[in-house]
């Protein structure tokens, strides 16, 4: 049993190293040919098959961090709601099933990506973000205990320093996820926006990322930052300073994430794939985390 556990651990390590290596554009170096053979049961000569096998193994868990688009999807009040219309839905003339629909959506609603151009004139559009930046090592910073008593709380630069003191330096190219616990309020308009008048943006109260923390993240050369609230800036912002600081460093944002309580503090992979809209300032995204179950 110990040998099997060690093999599974090596397998998960190999999977994460391979995926992160591909995401960074670097050629990953496996721990060794013997380790690869132990993981794949002799299939190490086929890297593609071995990787697929590892991804499907019991040692890896995939966590969906995405709210489903639907009629109850919250949206920024100055925007518009998601609409979905069935065009065909049932048996055709010969009795065969056929379904088709159309949808209409703003770029910024539900779980979505903010491209740098959203707040930086010369920033990347959603289609211009290099695809390898959309896959990267995950970092989870949990400030939910502070947010439970202060809806205007923010991630601070000191939170990043404290995280690094315990887990090591935040790697370049990382996707840093901020857990506030606010996803528990979805899809209640008043609770999620922290206001009895949730169509009035001047009345919002929900957590976010401070300007100092945003600048510290840019200094660490991360790829993206995500949060389980409606905005990277806290609700009571006036000028979206954190958005602007991150965008100036070509850092994308992921907003309205969910299921962050299923993530560890480190040692996981984030995959964040938005709609590839030419000239887009962002777009709805499917965001998932690949988490190792071995040793947890």
C-alpha cells in the first residue's frame, strides 16, 4: 500500500509539473524514467496517454469554480441580464430529437474574466491574452474570517506576505484566488451587493482587493487574480483603483467565482478559459482548479 501511495503521489506531482510547465512555455522535466514507469504501469513511453491516465486517476480532483449562466445570473447593474431563447426544442418532422438556442449576454456578468483593456487603454483584449497565461499554478489567500464581520474588508499586501511566510514565494505566472466567503450570498441581489438598493452602485458593500495588494501582486508578476465577489475592487470603490493597477501590469481578473472552500492554499492548477471575443474587454469564463488528493 505504501508503494502504491508513493506512486500515486509521484503521478500527481508529474501531472501538475507537466501542466504547469506547459502553461509557462517551458519544457517540463519528469522526476525520472523510473518514476514515470511506476506511475503509468509501463505506459511511460506514451507521455500523452500517461498524462490522460493521471488526470483521470483518483489522485486528482477537478473543482468547478464557475456559476452557471441562467436567468438568475447576477450582473453589474449598469449592464444587462443574460437571455437564453430556445429556437428549436423537440422532435423534428421525422421524430428525431433536435435542440438549438440563442443567447444574449454582456461581457461582465456571472463568473467572467476582465481583460486588461477593461481598465487600461493599451491593455490586452480578451482575445489577445496569451493562452499560456490562462493556465497557471494556483494560490489561495483566505480572508473570509475578516469579511464575515466587515463587508468592506480587503485583501492587504500583508496578507500576501503572511501567505508567503507559510507557503513560500508566490510564483511568477500564478493565478491568485482570494476567498472572501461571499459566494454564499449568490444569487441574492441585496446580500451579494451588500445593499438594500442593489441597482445603485453607490450603495454597495462587499469585500475586494486593496490598491496596495494589487500593486504587490503586479510586482510578483502574476498572470491573474480571482475573487468570489462581484468585483476585484470592494463595493464602496469610486475609481476602481485596484482594477487599474492590475490592468496596467497586464493582469486579468476573474470575478464571481464559487466553490473556493474546495481549494487548498497551494499546490493546485487553475484553468480559466473565457470566450475568445475579438476586441473584447472580457467575457463569461469556465474556471476550474485541478487539485491533488494525494496526502490531503
